[in-house]
C-alpha cells in the first residue's frame, strides 16, 4: 500500500527539525587578507559601534556594558591596578634615594618654601628683581607647601599612572598590560627629573581626557571636563597646552563639543593667568631638539589605525606645533618635548598591539615576524624603540647630574653669614648659577638674587649670558642695572649658560672693580666697587627681603627702586607707580616704608 502524498512533506519537516537541534561545528573560514570572517565582522562592528576612542573618543559605552554582563570588566580594569603596583616601589625609591633637591627640584622647593614663608603673596622678590608666583603656577606652590614637594610629585605620578592605564583600557580593544607599564615608567621618569608641578598638571590632564572620552557624554561629564581643563592650566600651563593639542585633534574630527571643552578653557584661563601674572622671556630651543618630538608625532600619525582619527590628528598637530615652537621664540621652547617623551612610547606600543590584533599571524621567530609584518608596523616598532631610548636617556642624564649632593651645597652657613655681615641684604646678590641650580634655593631664603632657576626670565633679564657679547663692560653694565653689590662664585661646575661669566670672573680681568673679600673651600665672595644702590637718593634701603623691600625716606619726595614693577605691589602710606621697568615710590612725608605685595593691594596714590 502506498503512503499518501503528504507523507513526504511531513518526513522532510521532521528531518529538518532534527537537524536544527544538532549543534554546528564552529569554523573560521578565511576571508580577505588572510583574516577569518569572524575577525572581519568583528572589525566592521567595532568601526560601527566605536564612534570614539583613540580614533574618535572611546569605547566606554559598549565596552563597559558588555564587560559588566560578561564579567570581563574586572580583568580589564585590573590593568590599572597592576600599573600602579608596578610603579609604587619606583616612587618610594625615588623619594628615598634620588630626590636630593637638585635640578628642577631646586625650583620646586624654592616655590614651595616661598609659599610657606609668605602664604597668599602673589609677587616674589627673591629672583630676577621680581617674579609673579602665578606665572609659574597658580595652584602648585601652595599645594607643594601644604603636602611637600616629594609627596605631591609621587602622588601625582601614581594618579597619572592609574589614569593613563584607564585611558588605554577605555579607548583600545583588549589592550595588553605592556603599554600601561611603559607609560608608568615614562611618568616616573618625569618625576625623577624633578617636574613636580608638571606632574600635577599631567594628572589633571589625564583625568580630564578620561572624563571626555566615551560614545555618549552626559552633561555633567562635559562640565567636569571643562573644569578639569581649567584646573590643568592652573596647575601647569605646559600641561594645559598639551590639552590644547588634544582639543585640536577632536576639532579636526568634527567632535565640536569635546574639542571646545578642551580648547576654550585652555585659552580663556591661560589668557587670564597671563594678564594677572605677566611673564615674558623665552625658553631656548636648538634645532637638534626638534628632531625627536617631531618624529614621535609623525610616527603616531602615520601608523595609528585609520579609525583612530583623534589620535592621528592630535599627533599631526603636535608635530607641527613643535616646529612652530622652534621657529617662533616663546616661553614654551624645549618644554614642548615633554608630551612626546611622556606618551610616545605607550601610545606607539598600543598601536603596535592593535595592528597585530587586526592582522594576526601564526607563531614565528622574531626574525620572521619582523620580515613578514607590514612597513607601517615596523615603522611603529622603530618609533616606539626611539621613544623608549629617548625617555631613558633623559631620565638617566638627570639622575647622574642631580642626584649626588655636592660639598658646596652642604657648606653654605659660612658664605651666608659673611654676606650678612657685609650688608648684602641691602642690595642684590649675583650667585653664578651651577649645573644643579641648588644655589638658587639656598640663597633665595636670605637675599635677593639677580638670577635664579627660571630659564625664561633668565633669558629676558640676563640675555647677555646667552649671546657672544659678554665682556668686562657689558658685565659691569648689567650688574649696575640690577643694583648688584656682591658676586658669589661657587667652586663647582657652572651652568652651561654661566661658563663665560665664571671664566671672566676667574680670569682676573675684572680686578679693577670686582674685589675678592672672602672665600673658603667652597665659595668666593666679590664686592662690586661703587655699586649702584637699589634705591635712588635720598632713600636708604634698610632690607631687601625675598618678598619685600624696606626703605627709609628722610624727607618727602619721589625715588626709583630698581625692582621690576607689578600691579600687585603696594607701600602703606606711599604711592607706587611704574617708571619704565622699575618702581617709582612717592612719599608725602618722611618715614620708613615697606614695599610688598597682596592680592588686594590698597591704593596709596591720589586720584
């Protein structure tokens, strides 16, 4: 008996149902370029969903949500904790063994100690005839005074380490631990070089970037990003400029909100700080200092994946900015190197891993891998090696130059006592700068020194040492201009821009008017004969301190005080005005007057 015609259809349907219940074996057929179809689909999905990140702002949305549901979040964010654990003993070792107060640390300690002695004082007279505290940093000196220079530097470095690792986690796909560890070393090297103020600014900058990356930024995070940008500038103007580079990268990718959140506060707050605390001068930058940072920017721009658009645009802007900084004299100068030295190696290593992830290859020897990889991948590896060596050389150089404490810096009581006995506190003192600049910190506590440790102001107010026109006549004219009564020569290797001065003093060619009056094994003190007084007659200077000048007026009148004028200065009972670069004091009656500064100076001038 034959079956009905509908039986074949029913049997086929049952067979199909049974086949659907059988699990299919997983396969990864090869697609174009040797990659599996799943890899191609994964990459295309990333390009659709990863609207941000290195390329465009971050993967935080899909990354965090999927990670939370799958349990992958702890393993990814554990990279941040690993990086901090790796860096912690390095900072402890630096604080105990390497942070001896030389190099840039001398400047950090000088500012912190001034803030301790004179809290709330906007203008210091301890260096260069007058210097605005805010021109260096608005918030860093009081913070260093509060918690200590080394403590603040170490905390800033550790926070930056966590934030950089978090930024790598948020903006890359399955980032390995190595870029975070390399970044931790670079940040530690910055602290080893003594840049506590810049380290504080870097921490604020990285936190700002972390807030602003992600597929969708709520309003509160945008407000936090704007506040973080402003805070970065108040901590460190140099770190603020680097946020401007990131803002330019966002703007070039047409991410207007993020770009403007970084650019507008940087320009606005930076302009306000410059207006309130004006500072001029320039940081020297030779042509040889342009090569490495430009190469770092170019390599990042050329080797980063195409969808990492913000990073590529920012790197290109940085490379162009380095060239412009070299061509146009400015206070930035060689400080522009810091961004490339800090993030060049970790970023290029992250790029290398990303390129390897997108173009996987079977396990081979290192030689085969180097031969088979693309030109861009090899270019990326070469750039990464360059940045690692660059940062290592800079850090090693600073450790070798500034860690050992020289004998002359330990034996300063004698020279300070002699200068006090000679009455050097009534005028200004020139201390020939040494390579470690420790003298800038030591003498700033007791006397007004005509030079200190601020390269930009040094170039403005001591420019003759940066030219080939230093001789007996120009040196004497400069000492007269700044009312220098005594010259102190340390028995130590001088700063690179003080070698001619030290040689001129030692040569004896100035003996007709520069008389040695005291010396020991570490110092020699010279008196400038017929020195120009700090204040013109009939005023008599009683004391020229690090934050004030006390003078006696035997009768009413107007005198000129050879200190750089600032609108923050005042003298109770007298009128202060600018007279060229100097202070003009008008007293209506005889008496003793104290010139000092305040954020709210009283107006002693008749309207």
